[in-house]
């Protein structure tokens, strides 16, 4: 979780008398049911995506819009 998400989830946990893990799981279940991960992405997962895109291994990846959001697309405008 990013610092911002961590703060949000901690506040949510405090409001609902839950552990941070319970609050995170309940938030995803209630508000992001279509998430492929069914959890928040970690900072390391996002960093790994950035490292890949910036590396030579990504040389065949071009003209692509890459997303690292766990499979949630609310709307496309």
C-alpha cells in the first residue's frame, strides 16, 4: 500500500473498530468487487512494473498503455 492508501485504511479501521487487514479486505470486497487481485497492490508491485518498463527487457513493449491497478476500471471516458 502507498502511504496515502495506508492512512486511508488505518482511518477506516479505526472508524469501524477493525484491524487494518480487515478494513482493507472489507473495502476491496465492498467497493472494488471487480478487482482481479482482491487486495491493494503493494508499493513493490508498482515499483517492479516501473523497473520493467524502464528496462531493456521491455524493448518489445511499445505503443502500449500499461496499467498497474489490480484490474479495476470504473469507467472509460
